[in-house]
C-alpha cells in the first residue's frame, strides 16, 4: 500500500511539473508576439476614430462632417467618400449600373435609379474644393483648424496630437525621432535613445561620444578622452641646428581642439636620449635645438601630459628622428658623407651619384713588396704593390742582390735569416694571413683581419662640459653601420680636472680614479669578448656562431731531426680553428708527445712550449677581440672540443702506429679509440683476469660473502614471485603426469579458461568425484593451454576446479552452455558416462577476480616487478662469475641451483613482453606519457579485467582472447579517456590489444564507474546428491533444453 501511494505521489508530481513547464513555454512563446503588438499600438494614431462625426487625421469624411465634402454629401462607413462609377455602391448611391435598378429604371450619372424619359437626367454635382488653416496648438491631446468648403462653407477639422514615433519630429515622451521605427541606428523603435559608445550621447561610463567608434580623434573607440600630439615636424635643419614643432589636442566642448598641456622634449644621438631635454607648456610648440654634430642622426621623444582635476590625468608620447647636414667624409664607403658633392679617394666608385675624389681624403699608400726568383747574375726583381683600397699610387719594381742562401726565397711577410738560410715570419706584417693586433686591425689590414661589417663611429661631445667633482666625463658613440660585432669601439669615459691625465676607458670598463686604471666589468655585453655566461643569442656583439668542425689529417711525414709533421683540414670549412689536431709530434724513442696550435715542440724536455699572445690557444689575451680572434674571444671559454684518440697525435695503444690512416684500429678520424675489437677484447680480458680472477682478496670475498648473499637474494626473490600453490601445482604436473603430452596429441581434452578473457588457465587442479559416495577418483593439473582429460568407467561423476583467486563454478556465464568457441560448458552438474573409454572433456569457465588496485599501488608493483626481474635475470651470470672466481664443488652446486631457479622463474613468473605495443601519448605534442594507468574492461559485464602501467616510452599491451572489450587511460594532469568498444570476436583468434591513446592536458571529471557487473561471488556450493538420489537426475534433466552430454 505504501509503495502504491509513493508511486501515485511521484506520478502526480511529474504531471504537475510537466504542466507547469508547458505553461511557461506557452507564455515565453507568446512574449515576442505581444511585444510586437505593443509596438504597433505605440506607433498608431490611436485618437483617429471613424464615426464620431469629426473629420480627423487622414479621414476624407466622417458622418455629419461629410456635407459638401463628398459629391452626394454622404460618407462611407470607412470615412471615405463614395465614387460614382467605381463599380461599388457606396453611401447615398442607388446603383452603379442599370442592372442594379428595378425593371423599367436606369442608373443615371448621379448613381441614382430613375425612369427614362421622365425629366432630364440629373446634372453631375459641382466640383468642391477645401482649404484649411494651419493646425492650432495641442490641447488635451486634440488640435483643430478652420477649413472652408467651396460648396458648403466653413467647418472645423480636429485631430489627435499625441506623439507618433517615426514621423521625423521629436514629440512629447520621445527622446529622438529619426523618421523610422528601425532599431540599432541610435534611435530605438519606440523613439528612445539607444545606449552604447558611438551614438553621439555621453552615457554612463563614457567621457565623450563623437558619434563614431574611431580612435585618434580625441575621443577613443571606448568613448574616453584622448590626448593627441599632432602636426609634428622638424624644420630649419642645419649642421648644428634643428627646430621641433608640434600641437597638442584633446576633447574640449564637444569637439577635438587644441589644449594647453605640459610637454617634455628629449633628444640624443642614441635611443637613450641623453644629449638634452626641455620642459615646456602650451598647445602649439616650436622649440629650437643648437650645438648639434654635423651629419648625425638624432632621436627625439615628446611626452605631453594633461592635468584633469575630476578625472585621471592623460599622458601620451611621440617618437621621431632627424639627420643633421654636413659631417666628416669616410674615405672608404662610396658615399658623400659630408654632402659636398664628392666621395672618397680619386679612384673610388661613388654609389650615391656623387663625384669621386673628395679633397678631404688624403691618400697614404701601403706598399707590399715581394721578391722574384734569383737570376743567374745574382740579382732578383722585387715587385711592390699598393695595398690600399682603392690604390693611391701605382706599383713599382726594383732589383736587389740574391747571392746569399741560393735557392731560398722568402715571402712578402718573411725575412731571410742568413745564418740559417731560413725564412722568418715578420710580426705585424699585413699579408701573413694572421691578424695581429694592436698593430693590425680591419681598418689598416683588411687582408689579414677580414670582417663582414666595418663600424663607422660617430661620437658626441664629452659630458658634462665642465669637469664634475667625480673627475670623469662620458660621451655616447654611435655605429652608423650598426655592425653586429662592433669593431674597435671608441673610449666612452675619460678622466678630467688634472686627475689621471690622459686616462680613457672603453666599453666594459670603468675608471678607477684612485689607482688611475681602467677596471674591467665581467661579464659585460659589448666589450668584444664572449665571456662565461654569454651566448650568441644573449650577446651577439661579443659572441659568434659556433661552427662544428670535422677534422681530418694527412699521414705523418718522415721522421726528421726527431719530429714529424702533417697537415690537417676542416671538411666543414669553418673559419674557427676549434679543436684543431696537432700537426707536429716527436718521433724520438721514449717521447710520445704532439703539439698543436700556439705550441712549439721542445724535444729536450719532451714537451710542448706555449706561444705567448697567439690566436688559437683558447685564451682571450689583452690585445685580442672577437673581430681579431674569434676562436679565443668569440666563443665562451667553457666551450671545448676534445680531440678523439685517432687524431691526437699520440700512439695510445702502443702499437707504433699513431692516429688515423696509420693505425688499423682507427676506422675514421673521429674514432675515440685506436684499438680494434680484437685489441679491445684482449685488453679487457687481461684487465679482468688481473683485477678479478687472479685476485686472492676477491676470491676470499666471493667464497665467504658474495656467493651466499647472492644465493639468499635470488631464492628470496624467486619465491616472493612464485605463489606456493602455483609452485606445488607445477611440481605435481611434472612428476605425476609424465604421459600428459601423449594424451594431448589425441586432441581429446577439456579446457579450463577465464570466463572474461577466454584465455586458458595454467596449473589449475581439476578433480573428478564419484557422485555415489563423493569420493575423489582422479585429479589433474592443467597445462599452459589449460587442458585436462579423464577416461573413466561408466557411471555418474562431477568435477571441481581449484585455482587461487579464481571462482568455480562461474557466475558470469551461469546458465550458458556455449561461449564463443567453447562448447559444452560445465557448471558443476553431475556427468553420466554411459560407455567405457569415453573421455570427460567438458570446458570449464572460471570467474577471474576484478583488478581493483589503485594507481599508486599499481605503480609500486610495477617498479617492484622490474626489480624482481633484474634480480632473477642477473642470478645466473653472477653465479657463473662466482664459479669462475672460485671454482669448487660448492660454487658449482650453487650455479646449478641458480639455473634451476631461473627455469622456474621463466616458466611460472615471467611475463613475456608483447611483440607489439600501444602507446599513450600527449595530444598536444605527441610525446609518450610514462606511468599512465591503462585498464581493460569486459564490455558485456563491465568487469575490470586487467590494469597496466605504461613504461618510459608510454607503451602498454594486453593479451586477451575472443570477446568485446574497451579501454580507459588516466594520468594526473590529464583528462581521463575511454575508448570505444573493441571487437576481438570477429578476428577469430586471440589478440594483443595495442591501440594508441591520446590524452589531453587539463583536469576533468573522473571516468564514470562502469555499470554494476554480474556478482562474481560464487553461488552456494551444491552438495552432491545423496546416494539414494544418484542416477535419478541425469545431465540431460539438468540442462533441460540442451541435448544430453555424452562423454
């Protein structure tokens, strides 16, 4: 009764709720129509009423006010005059045609029926005209005017004067009237102003509204007041003067107009604007600037501010630049820098259209002389060429004696040493292919110091003009060419006031007035040294791009005077000699040393002596800079490229064959060992034998400590992985069923399998009982395919199956006798054998436990299993090593036990990895996700079958049999994911579930729990029937619709 009442209550509540919802929807659906009707009423002339005997509005006539207005002084019911001949019989008309009249009458010209011949036809009414005075004032919603009818005389006309929206006049109750009733144009359909910026009305939250939403007109796109700097120009520019002009404007009195502001003008030769500034006020500005440097780019910034007591102050700025005229001619850039119409030297090519040969360019030749071959007469010709670009003077030749050291000819940057008849390099000589500062730089010797960009410096005057109390003046210098690597930046600080006279410091330095020295700031970007912590991206002024060289060398030459030499080349063509291999080595017995760049071989001490102030020693010395020695100063000192053993110039393997090409152990120059496989194996074997096998201490430790500990660890690890039931079942399988394989070959067996995954169950114990006395007859242990078989005499029997964590009989497949490929399913019912020699081969499904482990426990067990695998796999090789160290009967026995335990591990505990994998990866960047939890569910029963943890490559796999499944994947920081249903029935075989799954970053709701599955608990055990009932119920009786089982 209570249940019926509850059902009635919920039914009535649902009906009431549905009715309320339907009513609400009806009202909501009616709202637009009602709103539209309201709009029509508002816009209609509600005071015009036809039939009130008052001619109003658009009425032509109205009842008694129709006399003299209509041709027959009659008015139609719609307040319009009748028209004779329009086919419609109107007010006061008797007909429109003769057919409308009685017999014997006709319709005359006045639309009246008359008898023909009885008097003349009625004449047409006279034409009447009406004239009216203007409408009078509106009073109580009515206004009137006087009118005169030419036929009937004067009359008064009235009409309603209530406001009408859309007539173009703003009337009482209206805020606007734009001659239409459309919305969205600033005036609504009810003639009210619409809200929003750009409607021309200053509303709440707006400071202005100029009827548009454009910015830059003193009223911004959000209707806020703007402060503008306009009409900016730079005029009257000379070598040393310039005038900056501008206006300031803002929203004043409803328009954009000039406004008085406070303005600050700043200028300078760099963007730091440090040359000068001026604070000004007004609305129209004109400020002259003097003391400028000729032919120099100046930058300026105008900052204007407007004080508003009742609102936040407004501030805006404007940036610009100008170039002064005049300047100093640069004689090597092809441009007229001083604007005098001439450029560079007389032989130059002007790229700006000017004429070559600026008188300010004094040409100083730089001759390089090269002697020719010595002639038989003891003379040779020396040729000298001007090295300046373009040349100042033509080359010349002269003769000199060459009788000394016949056949020895030195180059242009070499001198002949008559004592040794050898050529000695001349330091600071332009043309020796070595940039040697301070005597050489890109300006004075571009041949030895080539650069991609040559700086052109412009410096301002020293500031402040009067020496300050600190005794230091500074200036700004600007590189016109804006070179990425500045070349010889001028000094920007100097002492003054008689303190430390003549002391000037450059970039990255600061003057120490006390000690009269320039102290370096380390690190400092811009000092032409790539220091620790700097990089090309962070400081391109100091650091260069690192080109990775690929060195190869020719073979070593013959041994002369105790040394050998070779030539090395960079296959990548890098300009940097980074990691250049040695090119000279000692070949004296007992002295294995090789010297590289900036080193000289000292055979007496069998060492390499460093060369002072040398480019290539990876030390940025005082006179070096990035532009002069990039390998020393343009690369951070932490960068190094170690030499491979096959290029280091040393005989590392002591075979008398140093380096690549000579040593057969070097397959390529980059090999890091001179040993081949045979040599390496021999060296490792020798080292191992000496350090381990022949070491008495190691042997003692092995016998007394290592071997027992290893045995203990492996035994504990193995049995922690092997359940006792599984181990005992396996022993029974091995020792009690020696002929099981012969039975399997006849293909007559039943299969014990997992009811969910359909996989066979290994090492399950199947017991056969006789029903009459419940006595066990036989038992078997299933093999890896879950197979078993019994051959018994005729009689009635029943089976039981035991396997830890599995349940018999199945609850999931209860009442089913077919399951995909398995037929004749067994659920614990009696089996009747009617003929001898027939095997019992029923297929027995078992319910597997549901994997309910939490992610944290899964991850812990994942790593624990990895550790157990590592111990199990390492046991045999470590036992073999122990046997090799201490060969004895004990260690041999221990080795055998290790092999036996390893075999048990491989058979009973090891899970072979799948041959193919699925990958869980990040949806955004497709990188694998490690330690994600992947679960597989049975689709029919929504049972959690198994869980997996992805490895460091995001991989996972499940091995299942014929069934429907689906997967879930989750990982903290990602949204959980559930796949669609996976059909493995149609495959016709067991399959590896290895689908790729992408996860999206973020947080989201957890996966909903699967629907409740069929209870997995085993039904109450059914006791075997008593002896008196045996034989009364056969298997056919129990299966009902299923044919009787025959075994």
